C-alpha cells in the first residue's frame, strides 16, 4: 500500500482563506463521520473480543485469582517464575516443539511431492485437488473421534488390519503408549491439515515459468534434477508461507489432543494449550493459566512477525 | 503423444493410477467410518473392511433422536448462520474503508487488524470467558456467535480489503461525482463487483464456525446448547464401545461441511490460495 493514502490538507491558515478553511474543516469532520460509520462496527467487535481480552490476559497474569473470589491479589511476576519451574509446563512446551519438528518432517516433503504429481496432470487436476482436500473439510471433533477409533487397540482399523496380514506383533495401544502417542497424534494432524498446504503448493507450482523446464529438457536434465534445481527454488516464497504456517499451527494445537488423549498418558502428550485449558477451567488456577497463555501468545506472535520479516527480507 | 503405446507406458495414465491409489489410501478413514455406521457392532469387529450385509439406518435414527444430534444440529446451524451474517455485515464495510477511502491512520488501523490474525485464540480464551460471564452470555448461543464473529474478523477484513483494492477507484469516483453518497457507492458498485470475494468469505466463515471446537467447549455448558462438535465428543464418551453409533454421529457431523465444500469448492480453494500468499 502506498503512503499516499495518508492524505492531510496542509492548507495554511491565513486571513484570506480562513472562511474557506472553516468550511473545509467542517467537511472533513463530516468525512470522518462517514469513514467512522464504515469502520465502527468492525472496530467495536474487534476491540471487544480480541484486543481487550488480549490486554486482560496480560493483566490477569500478574494477579492471583481463582476465577470466583471477589478480590484479586497482585503478585507481580510470580506466576511466570512458577511457570518456569513447573515441570509439566516445561514438558508441555517441549512436547509442542517435538510436535513442530515431527509436523515439519511429515508434512512438507510428502505434500510437496503430491502437489508436483497433481501439477503434472494434463486432465483431472481439479478432481484430485478436490479429493485430496477432503480431510481438511472435516471438523477437529470428527477427525479426533474418527482417529481415536482407528487407533483403538482392540477394534481399531490399524490393529485389525495388522492382525489380518499377520503383523499382529506390531499392533499396539497407539494412544496409550508413551513413546508412540505424539507421533500418532501428529500423523492425525498431518492428515487433517495437509490439504491447505497442498492447495498453496499447487498455486505456487502454477506460477513457475514453464520455459525453465523446457530449457532444462534441452540440457538433458532428469526429473529429479529439475525438481531440486527449478521447482524447489521457484517455490521459495510458497515454502516460506507453508513452513511458517506449519510451525505456528503445531504450536497452537489443542483440539485433536483434547479429543484424543486429553494430554495423557501421564502428560506424555500434554501441550501448552491443553495444560492452560485444564489449569483455567478445571483446576481454577485462572491467573496462572493466563500467564501460560500469554507465554504461548508471545511465542506465536513473535514467530509470526519473525517469519514475515524474513520473507520480506528475502524478496 | 505417440499412438500405439501400451497404456502402462503412457506417463499420464500411470500418473492417474498412482494418484488414484494414493487418494484411496488417504480417504480410507472416511469410508471406513461411513461403512461402519451402517453395520452392527458384530460386523464391525468381524468384517471391518467389507460392505455392510444390510444397509440399516438404526444407528442414525438412534443418534438423531436419543443421542440429541437433532438439537446439536440446529444449535450449530443457528450459531453458524448468526456468525456468517454478523461477519458479512461488519467486515465488508471495513474492508471497503481500508481499500478505497483516504483517511489518516488507514495503514496503522489496518495493521492493528492484521495483528489479530497472528493472535492465537488460546491466548485470549480465558478473559473472553469471564467477559461473557459478566455480560450473562456464557452458555448461550448468542455469546458464541459474537465471539466467533470477533475471531473471524481479522482474516475477513483482510480478505475483503484485498479484493476491493483490485477494483478500480475510478468506478467509485464516477459514482461519487454523480452525487452518490459513500454508502451508495459501496452498495451499488463495490459490493456487486466484490461478489466472488463475498462468496469466498461466506464459505470460509461457514467452515470455521461450523467446525469450531475450542470456543463452544469453553463457552457452552449445558447439553441442550451443545454444537455438533461438543455433542459428538460427549456422545462418544457415553457410547465408547458402540462404534456403529459413534460413526453415525460422526457422519451426521461431517455431511454439511462436505456438501458446502463440494458446492463451493472453487471459490473456497481460490480464496484460500489468494488469502495466504498475498
């Protein structure tokens, strides 16, 4: 956006055009009212349900409050020092970052490979794009319930299938085994969200100049070399968007964990969002939970700004 | 393309075959659930991957009536429609103002809205709960509508502003010269021209509110106010071993979003790639 939108009228106020200026300022006041009439509803809703709660979360985090008591005690940074020493909170943060790492591994290359395949189609692109996007249309509740049944140790599709093909030894309690639970959840979340990234990759692939491939063909480059030397570098922009979205999404994860494991077994799949939710709404540690949510908010907003900064710099 | 080549040597046909197999693998969970919803529990355990022997709708009837899916469905519909109307009414004028009107602080205010796109719901959900409590709006559908619309606003304003920015300013100015007021220019010129974006906005809002989980979880308390997502979860808790019944509930919950998606697929996907890349 150009800065010319910020137009002011620097007309000098001298005796000769005082009257004219008066008329102008009246008009500009009317103009402000018109602008305001367009913006006011959005501003009110936004301030009421986003900006104010954001400030309120920060305020709450400096108090000691159980959600019901009429008085709040100011405790300064106590909640934050407590968080830093809370083994479960730290465990949740670590789990979040483990989740980020696994998501990046599972999500990006397979989705890119799939998009490249779809992009090579001469006919039926729309069909496959629509079909592969289907899981992303479902609600997290549907996906969570569906996959808890798929992972069910007795009747779940995975274990039944493994036993049928004679690999019963591999069957296990996917959501109850401490070492498997996060990878199992990340597989579900990959299934739930790859559709969005596929759409972004497909859009990015469409913008690549086809003549580069033709030139590479003349040079006798094979498909793998073309992929690494043309496709991947040309998708830099899209890749930035996708990586940042995957990271931020993984940090915000709540629904699937809550529906499938509630953080169990023994906090092995606890993430910050589920821990904060428990602290606020079942342990009545409202201000403590607020501090946790502020930490999460700062990490997410900080990373978003950092990713945008890198992207702008790279352009 | 050469003629007379065996089909498996034709790369396009090979590609189709590979993608079809992949698509089948990826969508297996959905079809597994749909098939199971027509089966008895015995069949689910013994023939998990076969077609049901008889297509019986018992599970659906039970889920709809006894499982309260009837009420979950209408609650979700009311919340979603309310949220869509509110977002539409509020975000379109704001997008117009940011895209087309000159005023002091335009950029600054717009960036303030963008900040909301980065803000995770989890960071504000606790104060929002206590705020609604003071308004007496906890455990009410209108509370969920208001907050859902508030949360959808940053992206919606962003989408509308971007699409209205591409519309030529001259069109609006010519109406302006004719003496039309800003609001008339908005309704008679901008809104009709921005129709594709408005449709995309409505589809997005539908998806995000219909599928939402965290907000209803925090703001709704009694079962008769539950949305499909919450209802499905509590239904699963009550019938944890009755797979057929649970899957019937799951299918009921997913049908509306699948239908809306199939109808508006193109607007949805195009809106998404534009919104994210810009």
